[in-house]
């Protein structure tokens, strides 16, 4: 009797749990990824043995972060839902080249970061967690102290020293010396071969999954055509992420045609920052960037990076609360077409101005509210194919209150973001969403059932909800029948217990 009661009680619990039919993702696509972007030297010091010339009090010096430190924090990154990591350059750098962009040797790791063996371990440990690894590969210039610079036989490897005065002049971009660094001449066949061979060598040697390419628009398109073809032969689905110069408006399409899979768009980033740093801003300026095209699905969605003032600074300047603004911004990044790329420290709302202030050390001893939120929306993005592969349609937009839907193979997600200073009520019609169903909120657990062919959403200020449209739960006949049956069994069970005790007393 007890066993039967327990069985039916378990059945009751199971039948009362709402669930929606999961849509499976076929294969793995880069648009399904979410990337945690790390400046190696500023993330975590895991090996003090390589702390040569380290000064953690000076943002222009090495601060101690290394490969071992990243390995130690892979679970931390993975548990937030990130599926990839992106690292600043790992190559041997000149003195104080903490950022990795002053390359002195393309075939060695920097001694401050660790050995190539430790880096190989990092990649293996990431792959064990089904995480991909992208590293910056510098192609535009080298350090002023690079041996090539003083080698008379390699003078043809560089352009003549000249400043860039017009950042929209492609010839000046390709030939000019950025920040006074010797500019490589990629039109020289020897230079092109050297860079491509080095890029292929690192793939073979370490099994990395992609390269991010700083100053991609400062290098000729002809080089990228050859580079992309050659490196992609080394590994299936190898990913090339182009990073444009911030102060240029060069078109992106030509680099996609040359084989660059995805490109940082700082113009879009500027619109994101303007819209999301404060409340009551229309989302309409962002719409042209969420069209249903492959470049849109692969576009990096980011709020800041190692070249930008931290988004937290924008928020503070607007006298807003960083936690609320970051939650709103991250919800938008994670639920619109594109690959979210989150700069280390975002999860603690790290602040910072211009370089190097935006490259402060990570702090792991801090409150977890924003970490928990990233974990939640990261989990939803990994579970719902509609958020990474679905079409996108705006259903409502009024001065900071926006509702849109993503649809993929029958799965419909509805995202409601209230970026206003007041609670908002939105009515969606049967023309916008299939009638006779319900929306189940996955962030706060809100359930909205259709009434009179309408869905009425109530969203508090500074709040967001991610809904999945499902069949109406209504009255659960199975649940009611199970309850009645359990109560009957419990009554019979108690009746026999009482009767048995009475018989024992009589005896």
C-alpha cells in the first residue's frame, strides 16, 4: 500500500510540472556560441614562477595573469554558460607588452604567460568542457624591437614609416604605422608566407578553434583571401573573427567575401551603448542590424572590449544603476541574432576609462547577482535553438519597451525588455502570436495565457522576460484524477490501520 501511494505521489508531481517540447539543434554552428573574452595578463595569476618584471600596481606593466590562471578558472567560465573563450595574443612580446600586441617572435609563447605545453593543456581542458578556444593572431605589425626591424635583408618586409592621417583612406590604413609600430608589408610574398605558415603551425600544434584578427582592415584584402583559404584547410569549421580599427568606417562586406567569418562592428556597438546605457531610449536604431541573414547571425554582439571604455562607465555617467543596465544589455545581446562576446569583468560590472584603465585586473571576490543572471540567460540560450538560429520579428516598440519573437522549427521564443522608468503593459494579438496558447516565462516564471485572442504582458521597469510559447496547460485532468486516487488510497490505508489497532485492543 505504501509503495503504491508513493508511486502515485511521484506521478502527481511529474504530471504537475510544466514543460515544453524541446527542439534539438542539428550539429554545432558558430552562431550557437557565446564567448568570454580575456586579456590574459589581467585575468588570473595561476603560476607565480613566471612573474618576472611583474608590477600588479602598474597598468602599463605585466600584472601576472597567465595560462595556468585561465585553466584554474575554466569551470567558473563554463558554469556561466559560455561555450568559447577568446584570448589576447599569446606570442612572445617586447618589454611591458602585457597586451600581446608587441610581437617579437611568432613561434614562441610569452614567458609571462607560460610555456606552449601549458597552453596546449589549456586548449585540451577547454575542449574537455566542450568549449572552443580563439586566440588573437597579429598580422599588421610587430614590436619596434623585433629582430626583423634591424635586419638589412628584411627591409622590404615593412612599409616606410608614416603616420595615418585619414582613417578612411584605405591606402593609408594599409601602409601607415599604428602607434609607431613597424607596419608589415603583406604584399611581400615572403611576409605573406611567413604569417600564413605561422598561423597554420599554431593550429597543428595546439588545436585552437579560431583566430581573432586585430586591425583586420589595416591589411590588404588579397592577403585575407589567401590567409583564410590556407588556415581553414587545417581544421574543419575553423573560425576567423575580424576586429576593425575603431576610428574607421570601412565597409564590412568585402572582408566577409575574403573569408572572414565575423566582424566587430563598432558602429553597431555605438548604437547599443547609446540605447542601453540609460532608460526610455527607442530600440529602432538597432533594427537594421538584426535582419535574418548569415552575417547577422555571426555578427559579434558586444558592449565593450579591450579597445573601448567600459560600458559600466557609460552607465555611471548617465547616473544609472550598473546591475540593472547590464542585465538589460546582456538580455538583448543573448537573444538577438549574433554571437555574444562578453569582456572579462562584465560579470562584476568592472569599470574603466580609456586604455589602460579598461584593462584592470579581474576580481573574483565580489557579489554574485550579475554572475547568477548571466548563468541563467546563458543556460537559456544554450537550451533554446530559437535564440541562436531563429528568425526575428519586432512585435512592439515604444520608447524603451520592446517585444520581439524568434522562431525556429516550431519553437517560438518571445522576449520582452522593459528599458523604461515605469512598469509597462503590452497587448499582443493573434496576428502576432498563435492564439489559444500560453507564454511561459523562463526568467521569473511568469505565465501569460491568451484571452480573447490576446496576450497581455505586464513587465516591471528595468525587467526582462524570455517566454516560450506552449500549449495551454488549462485544467490538468491527469493531475486531478491522480489527486483523487491518492486521497482515496490514503483514506483506505488509514481505515485499515485504525481497524487493526482496534482489533489489537479487543484481543
